[in-house]
């Protein structure tokens, strides 16, 4: 599945536009992370794009979250590596390789970056690492963002919080035209 088809597939599964925008933002962050690690960008992009595919229909039954997505992805024969990465963001036992660990941090930092972009007139353009790090410390800002999943990135995948934020900004800027950010 190429990225255009993958985004169409993601759009077809999202009931809310905010969910679709979140998916694409995580796709962007995963792209930048894959390049940093010299990994396969398309595989990482799809994992980001599909990680919350079932968000809008599992809202009422969180125990199905990621499992429903995995089912849909198997139906269209998406790579098992991607499916494992999707499962990993909700199930620790699936965090078995670099990509399935990275998705957790990409998810959290994308949430913080999108919230930051939304309060700036220039959106993601010209966003600075230092201002995002200030937002990270402001607990009242975007309270739904799990700060631990950003702050523990070094222990988990060996890059600093600074690098995660810098790569996250780069990744978000790359997909920004698709999600008006
Ligand atoms: Fe997510």
C-alpha cells in the first residue's frame, strides 16, 4: 500500500477529522525518527499513520483499541511489522523492536507538537525546540499528553528529549500541508 492509498484507508476509518490529523502527525514524526535511525521510512510512516486507526470506534471499549485496527490491517494484508507496531502503542508485550518502542514516543510528542502548533499563528512553521520544551513542563498545557512517554525516550530508544522534539518538529513540518498545520 503506498502512502496515498494508506491515507485514504486511514481517512475511511476515522469518524473525526481530529483523529485523522493525529494519525498523519504521528506518521510525520515516525518518518523523521526512521531517518535518524537509518530504518525503513515507509514502514515507520505506515505504523504512525495506522496506530490509532480504530480510535473513534473503540472509544467506548478501550480494551479493543489497537486490536480492531490490527484486524482491519490484516484484512488488507499490511506488513506484520506494521501491525506489531500498531499493537505496541497499546500493549507493552508488543514493544519488541526499535520501531515498536519508538511509536510510543512519537505518539506522545506528536500530541504536544500539534497542541503547540494550534496556538501559534504560524502553526508548525518556525517552531523552536526550546518553546516546545517549555510546553512540556507546563502541566496545564495539553494535559492529555503523557509527559512520561516523552521524558523516558532516552532510556527506551537512546535519543535525548531534545532530539525527539527536534525530529518531531521536522516530521510534523513535513506532513503539515496534509493537515493544515
Ligand atoms: Fe495516538
